[in-house]
């Protein structure tokens, strides 16, 4: 296998194709074809790491470099696609106007290794990236900027840029565009979104006397803006001219319609010769997490899901049965009418959506008859203000009867009546609704009419217009089948105490989560329970998205668009930027392998209820000085894709272990928020630090993959360091002392 990999690399060197142009097969089963797909590949990724980041795990290599090289090896990204930058001068503690660590009216950013001043961002990252992109790729003979589509910062790279904007008046175009006052001056910005338009940053330059970005040069601005609407800084604030500015992020909505879906490579190709005002735009997602091991695990779990997340026909007995969990807070429906969990559910149930103001909502890629039959997997929807898992809350949909006819009911949201019919949460055929007033249960028997507002029911006895109807799905905690998750502003307040991570999910490998809330990714490496991304990454999620500060509603990803693009076979990076209207210089961060493409088995005709992981994981273990290390091994494609949870048995008596751990620890209670000791992450390796034994010590490691296959290392003995043998230590000490005397 190693020889085969070498041959693959040599072939890549001589017969390199910048973009893997593979046309998708027609869809199988209940899916409609979204059209031709031109998939991006590992050669289209530029990986950026911090060469100055320390070696935190003590293995002799800086952890940021370790993550970058690990990612490159796992995805066969050429080593010359790696870019090292040196960042040592991070900013110290800073209190942005918007962030969740509230202290008075300021919310402190306590981390000191995640923020850089704009001048450092410009000199150490922007210039370095442009020099790399302007250089020649020795594998292809092209300039890198023509080969690279995705930029991927990794663990160790900062994710905040301090623009030094104290007030909008300091940078007049911002004031002109937003008019929102100093509270929203947004001094800190997402580094990733400022890196998307790296050429515009580069040519815009910087005012070195005050570290601010240079004001724009109106003469070269192609968009017709006034004197301070610079070509280098377009999109630094909230967009105000949708007809013009929607083209600036380049990719928003381009993968949203099955009839016209475009991969980013196709869009760039159609745009013609590279120029920094148009197609000089890159999709930036990062491989990052609270520590390096978790960051590397994002790659491992993505690869595993691409191989084994193939239960697309909805067999609930399949080992990898996937469910999508989504919810909405009814209080926010009027603000996010195009960004709701019910919209996601409509899409996955094959329900077409009507047009919207900005652009036409597409037809679903799933057949419309799915809503009245078995969906490809369950979509669990919750419309109550309480999230799933909050104080033991299960999935509950509340609707109100808005009209009645013979054996037919029409519904609206229980707490928000003035809403279009298509936004009503879809209720599947056979669902039972309980009338909270009369106590009568009714059973849904299919839809009648457009959208999801009209339903046939088995009875209307006891029902009246205005009655609240409730459907509750009995969810068992912990939730072990969550692969897709989205929530929208389920908090009811605006400070850190109003939101806590609902620690009720054991994320399956491949799981994707998007939490749209003002600080869902705030300082995600420092795990706090009032943000989503940090805790979710710690608990094993594979990809996630959130905002690092108050983004304004225009800066929040439109999750239905993200999920639609993903379900049509677009990669994680493409799907993310398909969903982001304000895609430059704002607040979102996307975390996960940009190449991750979990729906690809559908389009490659590999989706199956039968295919799966039926081989136990291969493992090797070693030990030294009290440290036990386990790694998955094997050279076959299936073995290289495997991940596992690990259980350790250890002690001085091989028949009576004194040290054991579970595969995962779940002391769930209905009111809990966060318990640090929980550990149920899937990975390809793990280590345990034990006190160095002074006598014979026995241990055994068992690995279990997501399909339940297990394998054991067998009982092994840990070597006793000779250093601990006093009969050996004393003679050495005597000899050394005698040598010193002479």
C-alpha cells in the first residue's frame, strides 16, 4: 500500500490536473439529480500553519505544524501546498463590544493567543499568502493562485483580527454604510473572512502610522461607489446594496439551485483570467479545535463519514442511522424567515419552497413523495423556545389550528400566527398531534393543498380554531444518532447567562452543526458553555460554524442554503460560502475540512443499506515510563479510514484491574450543562499518562469503531524503568561519585 501511495504521488506530479473534474452520476433512489458536478481535490487546498506555535504535546514538532502535516498526509495534499507563517506577537486580553464574557457592558476576550493586530495580519499572513499564491507550482507549472480554491488555516493560527476601529467615524465608509453607531463598530473581525479576499487586502495596503487598513482608492473601484468606498475594503461592513454587492462574495447562492448548481472551480473557470477584483476570492475554512488532537480528529472523522455514512435509504436498523436535529425559537421567526430549521426540514423531506425576495429558492433534490413516506432519515424538529436537552426537553412541535374543514386542518405556528404557509414545520404522515385544550389526539394522514399548511386528519372531534396542538418525539438521552444539527437564536436574552451548550449529544463521526447565535464560535479554543463550537468540538463534532462576535443578522450563515448545497454533493467549504451573504471581513468562522463531502456516495452510486464497516479496527500499543500510546494501523483503504473509541484496563494484577475507563462517560442529568470529564470522541489514537510503575504492571486496550466492531491489544506488560531499581541505581551513583573525585 505504501508503494501504491508513492506511485500515486509520482503520477500526480507528472499528470497533475488542478481540479478533479468528475461528472456526477445521475442520482439514485428517491433523489433528483442536481446536475453535473466538478469536484475539487486535495491539490486545490492551501494549508497555512504557525511555525512559531509551541510543541504542546512534547513529540518534538510544533503542534500547528503537526496538524498541517497530518492533514496533508491524510488527504494527500502535496507538501508544497503548505505555507508556514510565524506569529508570536498575539494581542493580550481585550474586551470587545460584543462577546459573551460580560464584565459590566464589556465582554472580555480572555485568550491571549487568538488575536493579532491588523498590521501583523497584513505583514505576516496577507503578504506571505500572496507571495505563495503568486509563485509557481512546481507540480503543475501554474501559478498557485490558479490552482488554489480553498485556504485552510489550522490549529495555532489566530482567528481574530483587531482592526483598531474604535468608532465608525474613524473609517468613514463604515459609518456611511451601516449607520448603526459605535456599538456595532466591530473592532474585532474574523481573520478567515478577511483572508477570503486576500488580494484585495494586499493591494489595499496599510497605513503603517496607525496600523489601519488604507482607505480605498476610488479611481480603481469597479463598483461605482463614492470616494471612500475602496476596492480594497468592499464588504468590511454590512451590505446595503444587494443588487450590486451580492456579487462580491462571488459564491452566495451559486450552489443553491439543483438546476444551476455550480462548484467553485466551475465558477472560477467561467470568470476567466484571475484578477483580484473578481475571481481573486478563496473559500476559507479552518481545521481547528481546543487542542491539536481534536483538530487532527476533524480530518479522521470526515474521511470515515465519507466511507461509511451511506445509509441513505433510511433503514433505522442500520448501524450508521443518521438523524438531523433542528430547532427554532418562535420569538425569532419574523427576523429569520429564510433561515429556519423548518426550512431545512422541508428541503430534506422533498418539499419545494417558493421564491424569495433576493433569489429564487430551489426545488429540493429529494422527491416530493418523501413527506408522505419514509424519509431517507429522520428529521427531528423542535419549535419550542427551550432547546432539545435543555432541562430534559425533548423534540416538541407546537402549532395552532388556523382553519378547519371536513377532516382537514390548517396550522400556523402556535406563538407566531402571521407566517407564510411554507414556513410551517412539516409534520409527517402518521404523526400524532395532541390538543392541549381538549386532550384529543389526532393522526395526520397526508397533506392537502400547497405547502404544508393543510393536512388530512383522522378526526376533528373536539378541535377548534385557535387550539394549540403539540407533537412530541420521545428522545432518549444521550442522543447518539445526531449527524446534522442546526439551531437558530433559541436564547431569550443577550448575555452569556442566557445560553448554555446543551450537552446531550454524542456526535457521530461526520456530524455537522451550525448554531446561529451572536457568539456561537466566540473564542472556540477556550471551551465555555455559552458558545457552541468549542464544546461541540470537544465532544467530537466533525464540522461546525458560528460567529466570533455580534455579526448583525446579515452576517449569519443561511443554514438551509448550506444544507442544500451539502446534500447536492458540494464540499464543506463550498456549502459554507453558498450560505454566507456577507462573506468578507465579517464575523463567521467555518471549522472543518474544506474537502469534506459526506453526500458524495449518493452521486457516486455508493449509497446503501448494506455497505458498512464490518472489519474490527487494527491497533498497536506501546508504553514507556508510565505512558501508554495506542494507534490504529493498517494500509488498506478501509483501515486507513477507520476511527475508534478506546478503553484502557490497567493495574498490577491482570485479573483485577485497578485502572479502567469507559468508552465514554455519560453521567447525564436533566439539568446539567457541562461536565468536563466526559470523553467519547472518535479518533485514530490516544495516550494515557500513568504514574511510572515500580512493579510489574499489566494493561490492555480495546478499540471500538462506530459500527460496534471491537479489537483488543491483548494483555501486555509495561516495562519497568531500570531507573526505579534501587539495586541498579546505587552502583551507578557510586561510580559517578568516584569518577568526580578523580
